[in-house]
C-alpha cells in the first residue's frame, strides 16, 4: 500500500488553525506545497444523521465554558506574540457547512488556497460571519468564482456527499481537534506542534 501524503486538517472556526495557517505560509511554504489540506468542521444535523447511519463517529466533544474562557486569553497572547491584529467574531447562528463546503468547491476549481486565505482574513481579521452565505458570495466574487455556486454549496446534494467523504477521512485519521498534522504514523496536534511536523516532512525529502 502506498504511503499517504503528509497532511494537515484545518478549520475556519478555530483561531489556532488560523495561526497555524499564518505560520505555515510565512515560514514553511515549501512544506505547505508538499502536503494535503483537509477541512475539519462540526457537522450539522443532516450530516450527523448520515454519519450515524454509516456507522461513522467523530472524536469531537463540545467545549466547556472554562476551556472557552481560557482560549480567549490564550489566543490573544499568541496573536500578540505573532504581531497579528485579530477581531474575535460573533457567531450568531453558526453553520460550518456554509464555509467548509464552499471550500471544497473552490478547491475543485483550483482556487482552494486563495479561498482559505480570504475566509481566514474575513473571520479573524475583519470579524465577519462566515456562516452567512452573503459573505461567502462576496469572497467568491472577489476571487473570480461563481458566487451563487459557492454560497449555496451547503445545499448542493453532490457537494454534501463530498463533504461526508471529508468527514469520514478525519474520522479514519482520528482527528479530534485542529490544527492536526499527520506524517506517516506521526501525529501532531496544536499550533505549537507545527515545527515538529515540518521537521518530519523535511527529513523525508532532504
């Protein structure tokens, strides 16, 4: 069996994933070009039902209030250390399929990386609601992509089927949080583990 390519799981929801993305692109672009980029998100009720029927469980647990308060402090510290200006977004009615399924469409069209950059900027630097289809439509239009197709990807049965495959992938890999990096049998969880992942990938291509 062929060895799977190194990969990382990212989420637009996570500030740690945003910072890992910034670190990866700023300091490790050579590795960024040699790995697979896979989305992670918490599925809605419809997707959860399909996963249950298929016997697929995601190793994800809801966040406690105490952990949430800690993350608010921790993220501010990490952003300050990186010299990043961030805006904490308000998720009024979060539906993570809106942005993550739109990413799958953008990636198929060869614009996945640009879409990721734009969505992270919208959420973590501008405080926009990326669960709003109008925000996704605006991003798509700025990238020269079909705004209707991307903003309604979450309602497209074919894209949702693709999304179930992506969720199954993170289940098989045992991904329980983001950012999550995998190189062969080695797994690395958290933005502070990115250097170890980078070293592992580079050691095989030196």
